[in-house]
C-alpha cells in the first residue's frame, strides 16, 4: 500500500513497483486515461502478447505525440546471435534505434526548451512546461549496465536533487526546474538500487506504489484519483 502525505508540496515522485508482469504498465494506462485535463509527457512500454497471452514484445508509446516504436522482442531459438551492436538482457533483444528514440524523447521532456515541449521549460506565468512526466520503465539496462535511457536516469536524479534542496522550505515558490509530478516504473528487484541511484530514498516527496496481484484492481481505482489530487494541488499553488 501507500499513503499520500505530500499533496501540499511543489514536487511529487511516484515510483510504481512490483514483480515482473504484475500489471505496472496496465496501471499507468488507467492513469493516463484519466488525465485528459493535464499536459502529459513520457513513454509507456506496452507489452505485446501472442494468442496464448504470453508477452513476446514491447512497444514504446510516446504519450505526447502518440507515436509508437517496437523496442524489444522475446529471445527465442530463432533470435540471431548477439553481435557488438546488440542490446539485450537475459530474455529480451532490444531494437537499438527504438531505444535511442525513447531516450531522445525523454531527454527532450526533461531539457529541451524548444516550443515548450520540455517539462522543465518555464511556461507563461512561471508554470512548468508539463504537468506530469511518466517513465515506463527503468530497468537493468539503465540501472546496472549504464545503457538504455541514461537521459531519463539523469533527469530523475536532477528532479530529486532539486526536490531535496527545496523540500525543507514549504513556502518556496512553485518550481520551474522540473516537472512537478514524476512517475517512474521500477521492477521490485531493482527498487533499492534505483532509489539509491536517484538520491531520493526516505524523502517526503517520494511515494512508492507497490502493485500486487491482490491490490492491482483497487489501485486501478485509487491511484489515478490520488495523482489527480496532487496535480490539482500543484496547479492551485501556482495560481
């Protein structure tokens, strides 16, 4: 379970975690479906299933442009042998070009001021460029091997550094240094590694949301409402 204690703060980091294939992305799809009133950026890694519901691929969905890229295929006996350009884990063979595209999308979300596409750009009235940024997901490639979406890792680290520096001052003006609400998916086995790497452990702006087979239906109802409450609270503080 989780509780929300920081709805009055300027910044919130939700880390959605749980075992592999428990439904973390499904929960985020429910969340995205209820945030039409807000400016979203980021990426969902949507599983591709075969006829017997086995996960055989992953497609990246750009939440802002709706563009999609197939990013990974399940490794089988028919998968070509790895070479120096291969990007793969134990079970997945990644499309290098699609992963680089995803990293660029997230880099722009964190840093690119062009046309207000960035979550970190200062929009009129001192509001940040986007309301919420979603990263699905950061895994062994990023957190253990230093590959994959390193722009996203740096972006989360910068977000936490900024939140750490301002969290003691409840009267601080709304931040323009980062998106106000960040949602990151981390599998359960990588959670402590991730929090240490991000520099955000045991902080009041951090909420860890653990998805299980027994609570995922309830979370599908409650989690979007919680995030909406935080987003409305941030908007109210900015006006």
